[in-house]
C-alpha cells in the first residue's frame, strides 16, 4: 500500500457515481454570449430548479383560497360583488385564473426548461457511462468509505479472477484488469431518475393536448325526454382550439327514468345513497338503434368518443295553465333547481303564449317552490322541504301578469322571473299565494284562469365531455411512479477488489465500496462478498488484518461523495 | 353499486367502545413512556460503543477455528468510522454480524430509559400497552367497517381513526423489524391520543352508508393510500423534529453550553439517537412514502376523471396535495444537493408535513371544494 496518488483522483471517481450536472457559481466571461451561457447554467442548476419548484408550490396556494373561474364562475361573481374595492387588483393579478395566469405559467415553463437542460445532457452522460467499463479501482482503496482487507496465502491472480466471478454472479457489471476488479451495480437508479423526469414531460404533454382538443357541455334532461349532442341542444358548451361546437361527437340519448335513494334515519338522514339515470342511447345519425345504459355518479358512460357524466338531479313539476274560457295555454314539466340538501327547489313557469286578455296581449309568469316533502306549515320556516324524496310533495306558487320580456333580445335566465314589466296578482291587496298538492287546481284571481298541479317528474343533469390525452397523461403518471421507485430504492454502488502479492510472499486482498451515504447496506454487501471470497482466499489467522497495514493513512474519507444527486 | 343493506347498530356501537378503549390504553402507554423518560434521566448515558466493542470481541473469540471472518470499516458522515464484523461459521454457513462505533461524536443515545432498569420496565410496559391499544384500535376500525359493510374511511372521523392506526402500526412495524425506535414511542402515543381525541369529540359522525360520490372502489385504493402516507409522514416528521433538536443540542454542546435547546435537560438529548441517525431515518421514511403519495394523487386523479369528468381541476384538495408533493420533492432534491442537506432540508421536511396536515384538517374544515363530502359532521 505504498500508493501515493492523491485524493482528487478518488473523489473524481466518487463524483462520477452520479451523472448529475456540476454547479458553478462563478460569473460568466464577457459579452452577451457569456451572459447567456451564465443564465443558462444558472437556470439549469439544481439550486435554481429547487427555487422554481418551491415557487411553484407557493404560487399554487392562492388558487385554493380564492374562487376560480375554471371551477365555479358563479362563486367568483359572488366574491367580486362582495369585495368591490380589491377586485380590480385581483383581476390585474389574474387571481381568479391562477392556474392559467401568466406568472403561474412562467414558473412551470421555466421549471420545465430547467429540467430539460438538466435531463438531456444527463441522459447522454449516462449513455456514455453504460458504454464505458466501470471506473478502475482507485489507487488507495482505504480511502473509500467502506473497506475491508486481509492476508491470504492464495495466488493474487486467482483471487482477482475469483472475485470477478463472485461479482458477476451478484449481478455487478465487472471488469477484470490491471491486478484489480472494478464493478458497479444499480444502474436502475439513474434509469429510474431519468424515466421519472421524462415522464413529467409526458404528463404535461397529456395536459396540453387535453387543453387544446377537449370540450365539455352541460345538459339538463327531464324524464321521458331526449337529447342529441348538438350545440343547439346543449345548455352550455366550452370548447377549445381543436374541438369547437362543430366537432361535437354525434350521438344522443333518452332519459327513461331516474332512481334516487336517501338515508331515512339517523343523523345523516336525507343524505343521498344512490343516484342512477336509466337511459337509452344511439350513436351516429341513426336514432332508432337504441342501447340501454345506466349512468351513476363515478360511473360515466362512454358514447361515441364522449363521456357522459351524471352531475345533478332535481324535480320538474308538471303544470297545466288554462285561460278563463278553458283553453289550454301551457302544459308540461318545468325543471326547478334544488336550493338545499332536502331539494327545496325554486323555478319559474313562463306562459309565453297566453294570448290576449281583455283585448290586450299579455303573458303569465308563475314563481314557485317545489317541495318534495313539504313542512306542515310555513309560518315560521317559509316554504321548505324536510326530506329530498317525495313523501309529501307540494307546489307553492305566486302569479305575475304582464310582459315576460322574453323577446327583449337579451339572454334570460330560465329559472328567474324578470318582473320589470309585470304586476303580481293579488287577493284583497295581499299577494296571491297557493300551496298545491298533486292533482289540485288553483283559480287565479282577476279572472286570469286556472293552474293545475298535475304531478312531477325528475330530471338529471349531465356533463358531456370529450377529452383526449388521458392515456398519455396516465402513461406518464405510471412511468413516473416506476421511475421514482427505481430512483429512490435502488442503490448505485461500486465495489473494487484488489489482490496484490506483498513482499513477504503473502497476498493482500482488499475490498472497497462506494455508495451514497443513505445506503447502510453496502457494508453488509461488501462483508458478504468478502466472506464468499474467503473460500478462494482464506484469511491467514495470525493477524488482525487491514488496519496494521496503513493505520496512519486512515480515512479522511470523501465524506461528501454524495454531494450531488 | 347496489345500496348496502343499512347499518348494524350493535357493531357500530361496539366500534365506538373499542375506539374509546384504545384511546384509554394509548393514554396509559403515553404515561408509561413519560415515566420511562423520567426514570431514565438518572441513568448514565452513552456507553454503547464500549459495550458493542466487547460484544464484537466476544463473538470473535468464540468463533471456531477456520471460521470466515471479515471486519469492514465504514466511514460515517461526521468523519468517524464504524466497523462491522461478519463471521460465517464454516459448516452451517450461518453468519453473525456485529457492529461497533469508533467515533464518540456520532454515538447513538441509549434510548429513553438510559441505563435505568425502572425506566426500561416502564418502556416495556408502554410498548405492551401500545400493542394492546393497537389491537383494540384495529377492532374498532374493523367493526366500524363491518357495521356498514364498506371500507371504514368515508368521513373525517373514520379517516382520523384509520390515520392514527397506521401511525401506530408504522411505529410497531419499525420495532418488530428490529429498528431501535422506542424513543419514537412518546411522540407517537401523544399524536395518536390527540388525533383520536379530536376524532371522537369534534369530528364524530354516526356510522352510515356513503353518499353516491363515494361509491367507488377507488375509495379503497385512493383513501387507503392516503391514510398510509399520513401515518408514515408523521413518523418521519417526528424523526425530523428530533433531528433538528439533537442537531441544535450538539451545536450547543460544541459551544460549551450544558443544556439542550430551550433550556431542556441535556440528558433527554443524550438519550436520543445521533443526529445523523435521526436524519437518515426521516429521509428513509420520506423516500419510502413519496412514491406512495405520488400514487395517492394519481389514483385520486383517475377517480376524479371517473366522477367529475376531468382528472385535474385544481380543486383545493388537489391543489394542496400537489403543494405537499412539490415540497416533499423539494426536500428529496435538497437532501441530495450540496449546501442544502442537513438542517435546511429538514426544515423543508417540516414544511411538507405542515402542508400535509393543512390539506387534511385545513382544507376539509375551512375551504369548500369538491372533497367537501369528506367533511365534518
């Protein structure tokens, strides 16, 4: 062990255990090019990547606390109305669209550029490592973090050859040469590392594709009615660059029935237990070939390139309106919107075609509550439902006459009454209000005719979603996990064996290992290999080996050998 | 999914009683651990290295002639060395591994009991009680599930019970696998008693069937994974916090002070494992759980795709699990980056766990989003 080679050599080899880029803080040379190079080097450095990663997590926070347009634009409007002063500032900062904002995008774009700048050179470097032989044994093996040695009577060459075989058998990539064996194992760590980072790009590609080529629409369908997937029939539609309202997948379905079940006792009484929409659907233009299907929450139905999700449900009271002379002017179900967990529902029945009354064109509007299980009396509570199922259904109505303004040109909310052009019908100066049970009728004041509450139907609302890119994102995610497992659980390590003939005619067998400091197992593994090797190179009993050899030379180890990932 | 029959009230009641019983037993275990720490403060500290050295010598001496024996020197981060001796008996092939430490700085403490026999007894009692508590706890979670014939994690109460159970099981698992982690006993029992206390008092919900949004086998996959992550993240958090404490203590010692951080008794810190051991343990647990946490998020995304039509919508729960993931990713990177590892990385680990906790309690209670059905009451 009279080797005099110095430490840097060993450290260099230690460093090469990982193909991580080296960091440099030193400012660049001169000129624009120098600055560019310096910027690039900074951007692709681990430190900046870390800062960007951290920034990304901080930047994601506001979106979880401030209502977002992408999730609930109604909530955003409510929030804006309540915080008028600060709203313009928030809008400037894009705080209602955090995840598509310029600053959020900038952070992740920089992060991905930084990642690419790190991962691509690293891949080439790793390919180089795979093509080369494991690095040769450092001159002074005692400097390695894990070390064992003993004297043997066996022939040095034979010991080296035996060590080579042992290491090969253990799955090491080994190289026998120059009086020593060099070996390395655990390449899957770097493979996993690279795979994980590449799959992040796949994930983002999946995200991006979905963003460019997906579309989503909503539709409310009453039992017994049908729907075909066209833009005129959808209640709303959000498209994207490559999937507009003209590209809608061609299919349709009929809602035959809806099953809802609720908890009937205990402190969660009224909680929903089952929602199922029973439909028959068709694809293409032929709407005669119908296939039966059920849609439940969590169980969407895939029809012709789109997925149909069950989103909500409610009731649609069936009402018939007659003029005083008995002519039917309105008949059918009208969807009412649930307001609470017990499905207290509100809605408006707009009688556009009432015709003339007393020689003047007029229209009727019925403002109402549908209560699946009506409270016995409303004096204290107002019209509320006590249970979401229809145990004791009631319809509470008030009536308005005049101009509904449905032809005013501006889009109108079908669930609200615009009372600007209308007057409420009254009895003895008090607004006329009635509570009807199914089958009951109500004679309107001032000879406006009558309203009959025929019964009720259920409705279900659906989201029709066309989203490509899911498979890409999923593949990315699965590869990402596999990569993570490889990069976190596989230990990359090197083991060197060197048997040399000493002056006194014995053979010195040295075994040394290098791994990341997180791994305690390398000592175990090295011990196992050494014990195995003693079959071929039995230790001479007369000494306590190894340390006598070079005690003052002892480890001032490259403790920082794992300084870079 | 068909509507399960209903609720077996007797089983649900039994479940509540078992959870209360488990809580009481954990509380006793916690007291026993406190006794262990108290008694242990009188004992001597850190004689392990000589103890182990003797052990190594004994093994070496008793090994028959012709046995294969190797002594491996291992350099530790602090600059000291450890040795590991492996002896293989020639005939049977059996091996004995002993290790001894050469560097006094990096020596692991003796554990809470120190050298006090009374303290050791208290510690053993505490572990027995923890095992008993865990058995009752398992019973409580099982009967809760059986009473409604579904996975018992449909709301925060059930989730908290399961989370506490995985924490205990993670700790007991480490003990069974021979890791010297009895010093984790006190933080674990304290956390479990607090979690269960919060669960039965604030978060309690009657055993019932699930809302349709939760009728999915992804409930079993996604939520089970999240619960396991929670238990393990907590264990790693305890180790990280103690690492920072021990590291601070070491620096105070180096400055010539005689007490631990905040004027705490030096004897407490002496009895803990070495800072590097704690650091390594917390890293290992975090690294082990990180892929599982990744899987939890992905499983959630797949479920969201089935339930809501989009796998990622930046719902507050999704956002915070993403934030948690990113901070843990920062920690893992920092740990491998020069200039960040050690204390700075440990602060990141604490922050990551804080994000995890906020995602659980904070988001469920203060923020409404699509995960609201998992909420309170």
